[in-house]
């Protein structure tokens, strides 16, 4: 290999890829957050969440869990956007390890949605969680 041959993306390309990935993550996670908050507010979409075991409006405990889930996802979105330099760029260094929490949660989401007994949940949320995992990994591996 000669000195002019590139092995990987240039730094500018890595930043662009990270920016695109973070924006994709933000768009998708916003949908998930809104869905979780809607469940918490009593929307009758229980068949698409929590294993599909409660079609219609979720029981109180799962509505609370949906609200908490939405809040956690909001925090993860913040970490991803900061790590990609799209928010509070001066905090970027603080997210070097935290971004892996977002990756881990995304990976858990993939597993949970892959094994759910709910076909609706699997068909709707598995592709979303796979994209969230890929996007968070791209951001995590960026400089």
C-alpha cells in the first residue's frame, strides 16, 4: 500500500457520518419517546408495547414505566446529540463513555424486540431498534 492510499474514512467524513447517524437516531428516538409518553397518557396502544400482553390502555404500572422509559430515552438522545457535536459541543468530551450506555440500551432494545411474543411489536419496533443500534454505534466510534 502506498502512502496516499486511505484505509478508512477521513476525519471530516467520520464527522459527517456521525452527524447523519445522530440525526437519524434523534428522528427515530423522538418517535419512540412520543409513543412511550402517549402510552403513559393512556393511548390504547398496549398491544405494541411491553410484549403486547395488554392490548388497549396499559395498566397503571406499565403507564408509569412507559413514562419513565420515555424520560430515559430522552436522556439517551441528549447524549447521542452531544457526542456527535450537535448540542453543547463543549460537553462532547463528557460523553465519551456515556455514549456506550446509549449503545447498550439500543442493543437491549434489539434483543427485547426480537424475542417479544407480540408480532406487531416485533414488526414495528425491531427495525427501529436495529437502526438505533447502528446509528448509536456510528456516533460512539466517532472521534
